C-alpha cells in the first residue's frame, strides 16, 4: 500500500493523537514537548510527576505552551488512589466512604471540589470515577474504589460524581467498562475472567455505566477482563462486540473510549502492547493509555509506528484511526472551551491545595462515613497503635501513607505504635509492645488476608478490650471492644477515625 507524503503525515499525527503516554520527572522532557508539537494530544500524569500544586501548575503550563488544548490526564480517584496528594494522603474520602454515606449531593460536591483542585493545577481529564459494582468482596484491585456492592447505589453515585467533576470543567472518565467488580485477579498481573451470565451482567455491571452515559460522562475507560458471555475470545479492551456493539451501539455512548494501561500484564503479557494497541483501536477504543510503567519516548514511537504500519498493512482501517483521533481532539476542544468560559481556570494554587484555601468538604464527608460500634466502655489514653499492613495493590501504590499514629498524636499527644506485616509472631510482638497501654489495632481488608485475620484473633483473645479500626472493606461483624469502620484509608478518613477514637 503506497501512501502520499500528506497521508503519511496525517496518519502519523492521528496515531500520535490517540496516545496518552506518561513520562518521568516533574518537568516536561524535551522529547515530550516535541511530540506534543507534532500532534500528541494527551499526556498522562502519575505520582512521580507531582511534587506540589504549584509545581504541577507550572508543568501543565509548560505543556500548554506547546498546545493550548492538550489533554492532561491523571488517575485521581480521591481516597486510597491519589496522585495529587501521593505523599501525604488524599484530602477526600474514596468512593466506598461516599457510598456508605449515600448522599448524592455530598458525592457531587466532593467531586466538584476535587475537580476545582485539578483544574487549578491545569489538569482537565480525570481517569475516574470507578463505576464497578464490588460484588466480589475478595476483589484484590477494586474494593474501596467502588461505591459499593449495591448496583443502584453505585449507579446514582457514579452519575453524581460525573456531574460534579464536569461542573468544574474536568472531563470524567468512568471506568472500568463493562465492570471490574466481580474479579478475583488484578489485571495489572494477569487477565481476569468473569463468568457471569448475560442477565447478571445487564442487571448488575452495566447499570452504573448506563447512568454515567446518561449523566454525560466525557470518557469511558475499558477493562482488561474476559467476559465470555459478551466475547469468549477477547478481553473487553480488544473486543469489537463490547466496545462498539455494546457501548457504542446498544448503550448509545458517543464520547471518548480510553483503554486501561496497556502495559498491564493482562494485555502486555498476552498480546503485547503494540498489537494490543492496534486491536484496541480497531475494536472501537479511541485513546491508548500507557505510561504507568512505560514512560519514555521509545514507547510512544513504537506505538505510533505500530498504528501507522497497521493501516499500511490493512489490519486497521484508516477511517477508524481518523475517527478515534477526531474524538480525542473533540474532547480536547471541550476542555479548552471550559477553560475559556471560566468553568476551569488554572490559577496559582496554594501549597495546601485549593487557591481559595483547603476546603473542608472532604473531611466532612469522611466524618459522615465513619461507623462506630461499641461493645464495651473503653477510655483511650496514651494508646499503642498496631497497624497490620498488607502489600498495596498497584493501583493504590505503596508510596501513600496510611494509618492512625500521626492523626491520633495530634489529638492525644502520647501515642506510640508500629507496623506489622505478614510474619510469624506478629500477635505476640503487638501484645508485648502494647503492655498495659490502650491497644488500637488498625487493619485494612482483614477479610482478604488470612495472616491479618489470624493475628487479630490472637490479639483479641488476650486483649478483648482493644479498639479495632478497619480502613478497608468493613468486616462481616464488628470486632473488639470498640470497632471503627472508615470505608477507606485516605488522610481524611484517618483523621475522622482518630477523632472518633480520641473521643472514647
């Protein structure tokens, strides 16, 4: 197939337009700025790119000096998954805490304030919210990122979140279509499979996505999961039946379809990122998210060239690539207009967060989410805090601090503690270290980690007067003399839990 120079240039620009790559550093490297000038329309940010709100605003301004309508994307769910506040913990509770409160006006207000903070820093596309129904409590990657296990609760809060975020001029990207909540495998590591029948998928997984489409979500992110009832051979990200047949034609969605990270092993380890990217665009995706793990110019060039080569060889229709690029540019134009009309105006954010000072809406929401169950009277003075810490999943990351020691210390002063992992003798070590001090045991998804449950059982057998704080999915039944459930481990969730414990 012979192409004219003009067509080659158009193809190259279109291929660059559909990529959403990452990079290293807190300033834009020369190669990235050069590619933006050549047609790259979107850039993805991660925790490694962010040191402070002021620095982030300078970085996005650097990108916009090359292209005024560039899409600057981030994975800022709030709660456990934060990039904006990766080193301190989020000022907002996550989805599960908002679902526990079940006040859609509050969810909308939280999303709007988060959107304002992103917009002030020049970020205009948020890979959030998670619309997954967390029907499998053993899910290793969704959990507190979901609004909950109730389909209709998840649907109404997904819609509220989309509305709030986009009211601030930041495009929402509802994920992970058609639903990642019933998996027991993390797609960062392998390809999950959901064997639910069509009736279940339509009545459960798809309901929140229908709500998001009705609410006007500007983007939808696909999931790297196999759903044989919908497509027995290809994961959703690579499936024409799912992306085009179901999402576009049946659900009537006309916005941008973004893939989940293509370097995740569910795709990279099965199809490879180049072939996977070509198949995704051919299936109906419009944008290729890559850069969480691969963050260099070579990756961008390899994917660009793979898309161009696929058109030359006839395995990808030129019109499909052009359509995908046009949808990316249309969203970029929407964000540009939002900035021009004042819906999202990058300003000079303070180092604390919002240009108008740190808002309290996140802490208000976290306080409302806390559930305290009292089984006995406990007076908390000079407590020893034992944190049982699991390995964090990749989406959450292990850089963001969590726990209660810092927040309790601010309230009570005399607080000591330590962190315990999956190791023999953890319970004995906790009991010895606590002595006769008030014992507070902090856990996270204790139901998913056998060692954690066993350690908690052993501690409570000796110290039934202990306070238990669960900062993940709540337990089936409260444990300890006092049980505090926060529905998430963000900084404000920790603060709300510390307030509840200190008041005992």
